[in-house]
C-alpha cells in the first residue's frame, strides 16, 4: 500500500468514526478554538457543522472565512504518541441555507440525529468548509498532505 493510499484510509476512518473536531478561527489577530460536531461528504471535499449565530466562533467566521480543524483519535494515554492519528483540515467556510431536505443538513443529521432541533432553529447557522487540503499525521511524526481538487477556492489578496 502506498503512503497516499494509507493516508486516505486513515483520513476516511477518522472522518467517519469521530464526531467532534476542534475548529480554529481568528479575528483581529486573536485566535479562538471551539469544539464542534461535524460530518464529512463522501468525496471528502466538504465538512459541515452547525453553530449558534450568537457565538464568537460565528462572528470570527463571518469576519474571515479561513479555517482549520483538528480531528484525532487520541485516547488520552501514553500510547497515543505512537498509535493516535490526527488530521488537520484547512479550508474556506461558507454559510448555507437550511432548507428542508438540504443535502448539507441531511449529511450533518445522519451523524448527529440528536441535534435536529438545534439545526432547525433560526438561531443556528449551517456552515460548510470547502476543503483545500488535509494534513494526516500518524505514528507521532509521519505526515502526509492531501490536496483536494475541485473545491471552491476564493482568491485572497496578493493572488
């Protein structure tokens, strides 16, 4: 098995088995980290989560759509240094409409049925990360980068 095949297998396993991620945002030079429930699309190009519109996280996302997410398999044991896997997701965020039958809402709710009322609330925003790349870390220091093609990538200053 090639390194890329192994990394994709680890990536799919993490995205499928884990329910929570750490979302990193920033605003005005101040970083902020939040725990969010998430779901990934089958093609790995999109990650969806829901957030209250009244949060610092939401304000940060509206101010700057660049995000990173950390998803990992740690068990809080010393063995994690060799056995745990982690993935960093880098991408751009966008808010999507929460229409009944929305494919993103359905994707999220397949994994988080218990949050149906939360997602349906007008005070909640449904957010989608258009993934630019994944960094997959295994065995404490083996790193593989997987770039996604075909995702929206808004231009930034200087491009």
